[in-house]
C-alpha cells in the first residue's frame, strides 16, 4: 500500500534550534543546557530521524513541569576509580547528563587509554549517536548503551518487560566523517511508531503486534501493544544484556521500573554506560585511519545489487542529510510544527514561521 508523504514545514536549522532552546529556558533549563538539548533534537530531524527529533520536545516540557526531570541537572561523581567512575545524574536532563559522562570518558581515556563512565538516575537523551559521534571526533572509539521503558516481551512471552535499549558504536573516520552505528534492539525504534502516528501514517505490519497478539499497521495499537524484537530471539537477548550493562551494572533502574519520556510524571531512572577508547593508546592514529579508509573502500566498492545506486557506510547518510539541512532547512511534519507552536505559546515564547 502506498502512503502519501506528509505535508511539512521547513525552518532554517539555527532558527529552529534557537526556538527550541528558548522554550527550554522558559522552563528553567540553563541556556547552555537548553542549547545542547535543542541541538540534539534538531540534529536528529536533520539526520532524517524524526522519531528522536523535535516531536519529543513537548514530552520533555511536560516532564520538566512535573518535576520528574530536574532542570538544574545536578550531576555528581559518586565513585572515582581513575579510568572508571560512576556518575549520578540525579534525574537531570538526559542530554546534559550524557554529555557530562561523555566528556568524563574522553578525559579518562586520554589519561588511562580507556575511560568508562557508569551513569545512574538519568533521563532520555535523544539519539545515542549524537554522543558517540562527539567522542569519535575527540579521537576515541566510543561505546554507549542505555536502557528504557518496556517496549517488547521476552522471547516467548506476551507481557512487556524489556526495553528497546539502544546502543551506539562510533570511531573517527579520518578523511571521512565518523563511522557510527546507532540501533535499537526492537525491529524499529519505538519513536518511529510515534513519528508515524504524528504523520497520520500506518506502520509496516512486521513492526508490532496488538496487546492481544495480532499483527497491526495502526501505530496506536502498536504503542498499546508490543514492538517486535529485531532478528527474533537475538534482538530480545541483546536488549536484555543492554539492560544489564545500563541498569544493573550502573546501579540504576531496569526492566519495568523505568518510565518512558512520553510519561509526563513518572521518574525515569534509566542508566547508561559510556566507554571511550583512546585510539592513540592502541596504535598510531595514522595507521588506524589508513586501515579504516581501506576497509570502507573495500566495503562500499562492491558491485551494486539491483535497485541500489550506492553503498553507504554507517553514519554517512546522516552526514549527507545534515549538510543538506544546514543549507536548505529542517523539515517537520505539519502536526509537529503545529504542536511546537502550541508549546511555544504556552511557554510565552514567540512562535516561528515555516515555508
């Protein structure tokens, strides 16, 4: 079935980012922190991932108003073991907490060769790639895991207890942009189901099942039901292990004790694990860059399959889309743009136009 593309409004990247930041500062988020969160959301839309973009700003606003997100983001290092430390986010803004953890991981990696930061008591942080890219740009290989509210059932079950629990890997790309993997362990990130709902579109029938166990193309039924794991039992098992690394290992919440970002008044309790590996501590950077360039050339240079005109390495499409968005502007579905205007008015922030 062919679904018509949704109508959109396009706004310059900087204008949209400043607008989102103004909304956040009206909710007592510090200006620098607000700019970080806004950039993470607008960048996700620019990358072509609206599931983690501006549509989430209203969710964050509701959670800031209810107090389950602490706008001051009072992060605290509670365990300092040199290369390894534990950061308590004290229910702060997820992006702010994770940026602090990423900076700490890079700082420790430069001193010890590796930096490992376990994060507890955080909140949803947007796209994991936003942070692993930053670590890669600092000259380190990056690993980031997180857990989230239940989205799927354990393999063989019918009750949601396992989150999508996304994770990201990234390395510097030398003459290329960073090479980045960012995936959820469900067949699709739950945010993409919310994005389909926002666009008024149906979802593919292999994404989710209803609460009664039937296949569905209705995003509302999917949200109330179960998102299916990627690769069957493998996706479930990977997701469970990400909950171990992000929740159990860090001393944060896990499984059904985590509330999602769309819940306005439920404490999140999610955790993250950030690992940075200093490439120079392992081998000369020039050698790494040369071998990586060779790998990418080999990978992207194979004969094309029917229906394809190019092979991309992970993260390359996002780089290309971002470059275009910085020139042409960021497109938002009309519904997202309208909701942004309602939110701005409620916050006493002047609304913006789009074309």
